[in-house]
C-alpha cells in the first residue's frame, strides 16, 4: 500500500509552476508514495482538496514557503490542517524556513523544517515517519522535540544530475499555461550561485556552490516534455544559467540538433555576457534564446564595488551591445537606495538606465528599492547597527520585495522622482508607433528634463490599467 504525501504551494500573485514541489515529488519512489500537489493559486478552496486527501490517511503534509505574502496562506492552511488532523506531521521547506528555521518552528502548527536542497532530506524524513523513528541526526532538518527546537547538521548540496527528471504529471501543466497567458514551460536546469553579492541570500543558502544538468540530459528532457505538452517557450528559472560557457554552448547545440520549435529565457551576469564567445551567442540565438535577465543593480562603479557585484560598468554596456547585435532582449534588474547611497549615486543610476533604454526598445528596466533581507553582508551590518527586521512569521508575511513607494534610505521627494522616471522612461523609449508618437515625445521631454509634476498620463494609465500586484 502506498503512503500518501500532500505537498502544498501557497497562494501568490505569480503563476510559475511549483518546481520545488515537483522536484521533491519526483525524487520520491513512485512505487512507495502517492504524491498529491495542491496549489493555492489554482484552487478557490484549497482546504477542501487538502482535507479530502488527508481524510484518506496521509503520511505527511508539507509546504514550500517564500518570504512575503505566501507566508500568510501557508500559516492559514497549516493551522487548519493541524486543527483538523493533529496527528499529521506538518513540514515547511523553501527559502523562508531555510533561512529562519528557529523562527518558523516557533509556530505551533509547524513540526519540521527542511533546509536548503530538500530532495534527500525529505525522503529520509518520510522514512523516519514510516518507521516511527527519532529525527535525531537526520541531516538538513530542524524539528521540535518536547517543545524544544533541535537544529540538526547541515546537508551538503548535491549534483542535480544525481536526481531524477521532473515528473510534470504531478501538476496541471495546461492550467499554469492558461494562468500565465503563454504556452510556457517553467524548467530549472541548475541550482546555486558561485558569486558573493553582499545584498543577496544566495551565498548563505547555497554556500556558493553550483551544479547544472549535463546538456544532453537537458536536451533529452525538454524534447520529451515538448512532445507531450507542445509548449512554445521555456522559461529557465536558474539563479545563474550562464555560469558555465561550455555548458551553455552544449545546451544550445542540443536544442538545435533536436529541432525544438521553442524560444527560451535565461539569467545572465553582465561579465558572463562579455566572456561568452561570439560563436556561442550565435548558437544561443539560433537555438531560440529570446531574452536574458541581467542584474545591473547599480549605475556607479562605487556602488557595484560596495555591494560586491564583481562586475564593471563597461560589462553592462558591452553585454547590452552584444544582445542588440544578436537580436536578444534584456530584462535589467536595478536596485536603488542601498544604506548610505547618496542621491547623486541614485541619479547616476537613473541616467545609466536612460542610456540603456535609448539603446533598444526591447530592454525592460525593473527598478526596485533596496529591502534588507538576512543572510548577507549588508543585512549583517544593519543587524549589528540595531536595524529592526521582522521578528515573527506574521511580520515577515507583510514583507514586500517590490513595494514601490517605500524606502528607509531615500527621501519622499526622491522617491517621487524615481516613480516618475520609472513610468516615463518606459513610455518614452518603447517601440514607437504613429498612435503613440505625440505622447512619447512628451514622455521623452519629461525624462530629459526630470519634470514629473502633474503626471496626467501616469494617472490615466493607472485608472485604465491598474498596476498588478507583484508580491
């Protein structure tokens, strides 16, 4: 008789396929476990489905939790499960519990936290549950014993090639495609990050380790999936897809060899783009590379050095030029308002954003305000200076990475300027059409002269097309 395991993805406003839960479910022995994935983003009343599954007898209820809004739903569902099924173990994994295991276990409904890469740890945890064994010594978890939080030894990150292929039959693939508005497959081909950015939690989470699928495996898996789901785009959810140039070349060659009729998206550092040989750029384009995401972060070398980005400003321009040459779009990510950053530094960053936007209408600029998040050098310094971080799960559930109107280190006046710039630069430098010509000329005039008072165009657009929540 198979043991049922219920995996839950909390409600959020984005519709990426729940790759973490697919990874966990795919690793479990299908002859031994019946894995049920329930997604709070797809179900109007997810608790009804969860209760129906748990009433049949379930070994474990587990959820993956990101910081911010998803915590609210994870808490609501976990508490309901604990109240209705008090003997079912409740396990939390994912980014937030991994970084805050002790705080997470202070929640009475949570019994165990799986930290970091969870496939092996979770499988071993289920074996302990089946055999009614102690959790003592099980690597990669934290748990409660007689009300006391026990932090077990960390588990070392493993090569992804040791894990089985993702079983997308565990989810409603077509349902996610409908919600995202595109026949897109979300896929992750590597895990980890080798870099040391001082604002990012990746170095803490992955210990600067990185593993990626072999190109042959990746090509084979995506071909099999395409034959089944007929998607036209693959969105690679890797932290840093372009880490290994030889692997990138191999993946592009695999896509070309298999004649996959797809476009694809990948994450890239600006210095990686500079180092990538032109022949590999050509292969990537031929294989369907449509867009890359580049963390520009700041527009002054001083700030780039301070946040330990380990790139040069010219890397950003050079990679942008290569993308233009090969017809590849870019999503740039920019952060303003680091602790101690001057308004002059922010203005220089905005100037660089404007110059990049002028280079190509296919360049999108995501400008965000710095939000301190533990697990990195800047946050550690702030903590030492008595900066108050959220202290409970409830407080962290209100944390918003992309809050557009708030910063602890930027004046309200400067924020109004940034918000005006964000809107008008997008309007000014998007692809021009006769219908938009006049309003684009006005937008360019506003940007060039930093005149954002009486933003009639912005108010009108927000009235007709309300801004979508991001977190």
